[in-house]
């Protein structure tokens, strides 16, 4: 086997390995996600919501792989979402006193935000609001990928 053939084999195997790793990071959260709450479960949990807002794809910080689209409700006990999120690992739900729609805004204001909990499903979700967090003290809800520091989506629910 010539050196050229060995170099080509090593290069192609590395490329396939990197592609496989990337596909695995994208697909694994989809495969391991728990069942999403049903529309009726979301409606029941959101019946006591104080605020409603919409996640939209057209935000400055959203792109092909990082987006959300649907209706989010914010209550004292639950924050619910009916719609779809781009799949990804380690999504967290935050409340912010200021509206953000980019990674830079998120990082600048992160110290003023409160993390509510984990988002484990990509179609509909319900996150319990821990005791001591008052959603009325904030005006925006944000989905953030903690592992990769990626902005996913946000919505302002009160002025």
C-alpha cells in the first residue's frame, strides 16, 4: 500500500468519524427524550397561566439548527409550551428581566436571570416552576443550550 493510499484512508476515516460524532450529538437527544406531554395535559397545566407568549423562528439569534415555534404559557406552578423546538442536548429554561434574542444578550444578562429547569422534550414541554421563583418579576422566557452555549429561542411575556 502506498503512502498516498494510507493518507487518503486516514483522512476519509477521520471525516466519517467526525460526521458520525456530529450526527450522534444531534440524534441522541431525540432518541433519549421522554414522551412529550399531550395537548390535553398542556392545556390542563396552562389553565392557571398568568401570561402567554409565542416562540418564533425569525429571531436574530435563531438559525436552522436553533429555533422554537409555538405558544408558551407562564404560571406560578408551570411553564408550558405547545409547539416544536429544534432538537438538541441540555436545554434549559430561563426567566429574564430583559428580553434577549441573541447569545451575546443572553451571556451579558445571564447573572440577572433565573434558571427554571430542564427542557427534555422537543414537541411540547412542561417545566415546574420551583418555589421561590416569581414569574411576575421577569418579562421573558428563554430556551438555552447549556452544553454548547447556544441561544435557541425566547419570548417576551410582559412589557
